């Protein structure tokens, strides 16, 4: 195999771009060898995120400085076959500590440089798409996106029915499942299986999702349903999840039943000027496990940080209201949420108020600032005030 080397001029061009731009990078590569790079698609992002938190339980303010970047490359061998990979860097520094902290189940060593986040082959034939390799685990119970739920496995999609997508997935290894309330070594060699049907019936404003899944030695059966109806800016959504735990896992948790139900509803209205919304969720009193990741993509969540405390918490129910204002590139958001749980949970009420401002400076460059205040009430949870500044550049 012939290895093509970049000329000094090409290296200099790529290194001195005043702004990161995927199109410019692609053009530089094409100048080196057009026959190779004309089918190469490149995109990604760079992000700086600073969080400052003042907690009643600590005399010191805690700062987190998270620097993240991702580079996605997709090479199209033909209209049917493609190869994709993702290189990522993710570092979470705490000035009060001597080394970086692990993120999302990754060892701290991964925060010291680039790592391969995705590595997969994709084959498309008619209405079928098959993907094999290290990839996102897409399901209601897991998280997609940067530094999220990953696995080595295979997925299949079928889009031969108008307005419907059918999905199936099997993974022999998983990582990035970071809800430690499950009390197991999340991010392991456990098999994960999922199958779903997703409908987008746009003519009548209806969205439907139905999923079934299992996570080896933790959840024997998971069933998920989500129904959304939208019309002229109004939206109402309801969802239901049933889970049955693995016997050995159930015996270790001390729950009174191996079956559990989660349900939630939300409603809202949004136009070009403002938005308002409200939601309610309820976890089971006997067996609350329903999510494999705190940042899961399927379930109704509340608040800025409050939703981390609701995931898999026994006998938890939440109430949440929110609103937003929109002015061209500038928008404002605010919300207030309450989480209540019984003696086996937090044994009381936790509340959170948050507000934020978002500025879309350029098409691919934005700044986001969020302030949040958490009140632990009479529970063991400490009160806290936090601020998070995020700067994001996509390319």
C-alpha cells in the first residue's frame, strides 16, 4: 500500500487556519490526493466548559474545567459501503486536585490525549443499513453523542415502510453507562440487546416509539413506549417503561419486587418568541430501575442538574415548569423543579431553580451560561449554587 505524505505547504496551510473549518481541511487534503479524499467527509467540534459550584457541605468552592474535542471521519468507498471513525479528547481538570478525573466510565488515562471513540463499517442495501464495530448504543435507556454510551456490536436499520424506522442492535461489550446507582460495574463485557420501531407521522403530528431490550445480568426485560402529538406549536407527550430485573441482581439490591414501572407526561407550547412547558414523572415504589445512563436520550428529565437525582431513585416523583424567550441570536431560559421521594429514597423534597442565556454568535459558534440553585430541604442532600459556562465551536 502506498502511503501518501503531506507536503510542507499542505501542513502549513492546515496548521495556520485562523478558524477551524472542515471544508477548508477537506480541500487541503484533496490537493494532496484527490482520488483518495474526494469521498472523505470530516466534521467535529471543540468545547470548553467551566463549572463552579459552592456547596454547604464544603468550605471550598469546587471548580471543574472540562476541555473536549471530537473529529469524525467518514470515508465512502461506494454508495453502499463506508468506514467511519472518531478521534476524541476529553479532559476534566479540578484545580484543587492533582490529576484529571475520570469521565463517563473512562479511566483517567483517557483524559490525557486522543483516543478512538468510534470505529465501524457501514453497509447499505436498498432500505437496510448494517453497521458493525465500535459505535453509539442508540436506545431510550442509553446516551448518544459525545463521550456517551458506546459498544462493540452490530446494528441494523430498515426504512422500507413510509414514515417508520425499525431498528435492532446487539452489543457484546459496552462502556459509558454511568449511572452508578445501579451498584454494578457499569462499562463492562455485559451483552446489551435492543429492538425498536420509530414512527414520525408528520401529516397528523404524531410521533411514536416502541422498544424492547435487555442488559445482561442486570435487566432481563425492558419495554418502552413513547407517544407525542404536536400541532401548531403545542406538544403533549406521554411515556411508559417496564423493567424486570435479573434475579441475582435483584437479590443484591434489596427491592421488594423485581418488576417496576416508570411513567411521565409533559406538555408545552413554543413559537418564534417564547416557550412554556410543564412535566410530571413517577418512579416505582418497589423497583425503580429504568435507565442505564443518567444522560439517557429517551426519558423525560427535569432541571439543570436535578434529573441526575431522579434516575433509578426509588419512589421518586418530579414536578417541573420551564419557559424561554427568543431574540434572534439571543435566547433566555428558566425552570423550576421539585423531586419528592419516600423513606427508601431521599426521604423528602429536593428542589432546583435554574436560569440561563444562550448566544449563537456565529452559525457554528455559541456561548451558553447557566446558573442553578439546589435546595436539599430536610433531606441529607447539601444545598448548592453553581454556574456553568460553555463555549462550543463546530466545524
